[in-house]
C-alpha cells in the first residue's frame, strides 16, 4: 500500500487527539511523535504515543523524554509505531520491556460518494437521549469503577459544552431486547471519527456492529457528507470495512508494557555538554 499523503492523514490524527482531550486529556508534541495523555483515565487507549516516526539519531532522546513523561505519572503507555519505522525501533523497545501486539492498529476513511445497499435493518440506530447516557457508558467502562465516574463526568461536560468546532453524538442501537451496540461519534472541524464501536457479547456474530456503523453514518451524522474515520484493532475487520465503503489509510504496530514490567527507563550515560553556545552580546 503506497503511503498516504500527510495532508490526508493529519486531520484524522488530530481528531483522534481531540477525542482524548475531550475526556480531560492533553498532548505533548515532540519531534517524532505526540504524547497523548489522560491522567484521569489511565488506560492505554487514552495514553499513547501517536504516530511514532523517528530517524536513528533521534530515537534515544525521544524515548527518554517520552517514557519519563509517562513513568512519572505511573502510566503504561501504548506506542503506535508506523510500520516503516518498526525495524528501527523494535530492538530498542524490546530492551525497554515493550512487546509488540500480534495485530496492528489501522485507520480507515469512508470513501467519498459510497452508497450502501438499501437493505432494511433490524436495529434502531439513533443518538442517545440524555437519560440514556448510562447505557452508553456501560459499553466503555466496568460498573462501579473509578473510570466510569470520570467517563460520565467528562462526557456530560463534552455534550453540554463542546469546544469550538467540535460535536459529540453518543450512539445506541436497539433490537427488541434493548441496546445491543454503541459508539461515540465525534467531529473536529470537518472530520468525523467513530469511536468505541462495541456490541454486547450475546448479540455478536449477527452484524450488529456493521448495522450500527451504517446507521450512524446514514441516520445520525448531519448532512452534507463529510470525511468519516474509523480505527480498527484487528486485520480481520478489513474486508468487512471495505464492503462498507472504507479504505485503509495507514497502519501502526502497537508496543505495550506487560503488567510485570517495571516503570523505569535505564540510566542514560553522561553527555559532554552542549556543543554550541548562543552568541554573546556585543556589549
């Protein structure tokens, strides 16, 4: 697959960062990648190095700063490394205790002008009402967890007071038994991202996620049609997404720390000091 032009990929990455920022996160941009951080919801999906791409001379310094940033906060980050960069960084990351996940993470964009088959759906897909937000949260967090309380607070604020150029739509899909699938649609400027598309275990294998995705695009997102992005954590979804009108734009190999790994970077050898000095004033 030829590399996607940065002008096409950048809005999708920006929207993904803004989604995390909406839940109380922030980003620290370094040369070679952005450190996306959410100290309130300390899970890898909200704490990751986005789009890691480095040259050999910058690798050690970047990793030192990035890991120190997360380790000081007792956070185990997820490193999302472009496939072209993986041969360069794999050995170093493994020395630091990181392990590569079996499957990559891919980002897909809905093809402009795609038309879906007008097949009737057995699901009712719509924007959740305010009194139904607890049902959306059930798909994201465990009942009684501290993450759920924080997720609820952040989502409530995002819906009531969205930032400029942002829009949030909590989505629920219902069958006769009740809600079976959910997602969060988020817009930044002109780009929509569909996040957290999930189905209850009892309803899996019957196309509920696909119907929810199509229903979200056709019935919940406002016109005119805009770019729609979706992230996938399994290559098995690629053929299905292609049938639904999505094309893959980029793929990232994911490196994570196992639970037993110590949150500490190895000591850095002393340096001889700066090799340049700012010019002195003439006075």
